[in-house]
C-alpha cells in the first residue's frame, strides 16, 4: 500500500505540525469491507478475536445520519483547548482552529478523524461542505460539532461525541495533522481504516487491514447461511445445534 503524495500546505498551520501522508488503502479493499452485512459488529468481532478493543459504540460517538455507513483511511487532526480568553480571541479574530488543513491533506474517500474539545464545535457546516466537495467519506469527532442540519442536507455523515452550537474558533487550537490521536481512548494513526455505521465506529490498524478483511468476510458468509436457515423455517432445536455445535 503506497503513501499519498504530499500536498502543499494551506499555510494556516506551522509546517512542522503536519506529519507525512498516510499509506493508502486500495479502493477494492474498501469496497469489500462495505459489502459486509453487519459492518461494525462483524469487524468488532474480528478485532476482539485478535485482541484489539478498537471500537466505540454509537451511544458514545453518535451518527448525524442514522443510515450512513462508511469505510475509509483516517486523516487525523488534533485540537486542544485555546489558552486565550474566548471573548478576546473573538474581538481580535484570532481563530486557531484549522481543521481545514486536515481536509487539505486528505484524498477522496478518506475519513477526517478529529481528537477535539468537548462541548464546543470542532467542525461546522462550512468545513463539512468543503470536506464533502473534496470527496471525503465522512468525519469522526471526539468532541463537539455543529450545523448538523447542513451536513445532513449534503449527505456528509459525522460521528461525534457532542453536538453544540458553541463555536470552537475562539476555544480550540489545532496542533497537529496526521499524528496519532485518541478517540474515546482508542489510538488512531493516519492510514488506519475507519469503519462506522449506526451501531458504532471501528478503527482497524493499518497493518491489520489485510488480516481483518478475510476473517470478516468469513463471518458474513456464515451469518448469511444462518439467516437462510431462519428464513427457511428451521426448528429452533435444530438451529441451536447448528449455532452452538452441540446438543442431542
């Protein structure tokens, strides 16, 4: 898997705060993940078996579009609280929240992953619209977002910890793009595969993508066979023997 080509920076963030581009994930791999039936549940089961708890439930990171499901490599942004007074920053126009650089460094199909600040917006409608125009698959924000009506209207799904009208422009500082972030305690590196649906969000480490995929496909194949038995009217005792591999 090759890395993305470096992008010219916007200039809103010091160059040394922008890490090298993440490795790419082939589109065919993304499509195979998207073909899984129970997307986050299946991938969570595989990660469980490999000893990884890289999963966050939808009760913690809520989707703005309930029916959305996305798969794509992470482009990461890390925000921290602004140390200046918000009123003073507002009056001076000192906006240091520059998630736009994460969008600038992303390729079509990527997922913007923001380690953000709680209870204020780390991403609003304008940035969601820009990300959508650039072809990003969606965003995951451990913090607040706003203008969710706009992101819904354009079909750009966002999973976030909070929804708040309070702007982060005067309250957040972006300090790194394409570094390691923590999302609800899960470490996420650029190029890790983000998998999200109405049930939850999974972060597959880049080195495990090719191992997780066939195992997930095997689970999907087995579960489809079980569903065919249910649809075919299988008796519960017989189904239990199939399911648990025991019984008389």
